[in-house]
C-alpha cells in the first residue's frame, strides 16, 4: 500500500480465482420514453478496475443502482450489463435478482474472469435505510452475499457521500478496498486540497450556490486557494450580498435557491474581499439577444445569463498565472448559444493552460464534453454531492467505512502472525 494512503487498494489483495463483489456507480442518464442509456461515461470510468479484476482472473460480481423507488428512471440493470458488455467486448451475465437464491447460485457458478451483474440494489428497501456500516452488515443483502464472496471493492466515488447498505455494509465483514477510480479520485482531491502548487485558483459557477460559502471559507481560511473566481448564480448572489441591486427577477432566483446563506456570504466578503473575484460586467437576454452591461449599470429588468467580455478577460488574466486550477460549474446558461461565450472561453483557457486542472459536477462535465475538452484536463471527477462534501471538509461515509475496514483487517492479520 502506498505510503500516506490509508485505504487498501487492489495492490493489497491477492484476488486470483477469488470472488470479488464490486460496487460501482452506474446511475446513468436515461431516455424518459424508452429508458435507453444516453451516456456511458460512468461505466467507462470504472473500466480500469473491471479490466484489472478480469485480467487477474477474479470472479466478478457487480452491484449498482439506477434511480430510486418511485422515480421514472428506477429500472432494471439489464441495459447497464449490456452496455458494459459492449464496452468490454466481453460477455457480461445478468441476473434479475439481488441477493436471493437465483443470484446466489449464479455467483457460486462463476468461473475465473467471468462477470455477473446483479439487479438494482435499490429494489431492496434496506438499501436506503440510514444506518451505520455495522448495522448494515446485519442486512439480508450482506448476510446472503458476504459468505459466498472473498473481497469487497468499492469504486463508487460518486455515491461516497451515501451511507447505504451496498456501499458500506460489506466493509465490517469482508476485506475491503478502493477500486482504481475511487483511489484516483481520493488521491487527486487530496493533492488539490492538501498540497496544491501555488497559485491555486478555484472557479465556481453553475445554478446552485447553497453550500458555496462553507466551501469558500474552508479554502481561504486554510490557505488552499489564493483566489476564488465566481460566475453563474453564485456570482449574482455575491453581488447582491455586496449591496448591488441586480434586478427583481435575479434577486428572486437567489432567494429561491438559498436566501439563508446571504449573511454568511456578507461575512466572507468582509474577510476575503481581495481574494474573491466577482464579475465586472454581465450578459443579459434582451429581445432574445445577448446584451452586455457593466455592474455599474445595474439593476436590470432582464435575466442575467452569463458573464461579460471584460470579466472573461479578467478571469483569463488570473488563470494565466495559476499553477493549480479547480473548476465547478459553467459560467452561464451554456445550453443557449447566445450565452455560451463565458463558459467556452473560460473552460478553453483552463484546458489550454497545461497546469494541474481538476473539474467536477454534472453540468461542468456536460459543458466540457460539449466543447470537446475532456482530454485536456488533468482530472475530471465523477462526483457531484460527494465532490461537494469532500471540498467542504466533510467525512464521506464510504471512505470512512473503507478506512475502518482496513484498520480492522490489519489487526486481524497481526493477531494471526
């Protein structure tokens, strides 16, 4: 195990001919009418782990979820198994059972190198119950599957903030490790937060800002970030908290999203005003067209949909001096061609920068893909909620469960010696 990394990885286990239970996050975007899979990025991200397990002749049992009970996208994992099979160009068995007799007999019949995909773990009501890892270990899922498997591998970083049964329940009873995706995510984010090359610039945009104040306070108080650049709704909220009248429609959106955090934002601005970079001009939609206005021209009766050209140039200037860049959230309503400018120019600047660059968040990744920039970032995180909580300094239940499992099994090994 690598020094300083306190989880077991695939390097720590001899998995040859062993049954390995692999938890992945294949919760994918589906077509609402046909339920066909629209994007397989999350499957592709887990391929290194799956291929390594296969190359080492493990008997692979995959656990995953799709949607949640009651939602339109709550469905069988059969399509996911087919998509995985297509990407691997290898057969992937599917069983329409999670932990009953049908699933157990298929697991027991697995040959080295074979892959079995179990059905949606959220078909079990116990999956989403809020319990500790030890309590989840007493569930039907764990009691049925743990005795017939040898190792548990968790590669579901995107779900690492959820203390759910299939994510944490096996860790008290099976030797458990991080898969390659989980390992990469944790190491990259720890490098970003604990030892970034300076100057480090964090860019936050998008249409949400509810936890942004906590994240920014942590980044600046710990001297992780040298500059915080704000675009999108977060920038509008900070401009409003600063005392600018940004117009009735725009104020309404901020209050609907999270009016309660405005006081925290005011405190942040008074403490770190020089380190928090806000737009100097904005783009509004007037008569179905883009119009740029300076912040001194506010208020506006129109919706703010992007940052303006002067702000774009200001951001480019700051980014040109950075050695580390983190990006979360588009700069505006990038889906509308009139308001793609901020996102396109800022994202392309980061992609061309040749510095350590990390991006994350669903809309961020969608914009990066749309612009064809995915290969130009050092790391694109699969996490949404888990990434946010990691940045906020919160402990993620899945990572804590893997950590505790390692401690437990190291003690057992020492006793046996």
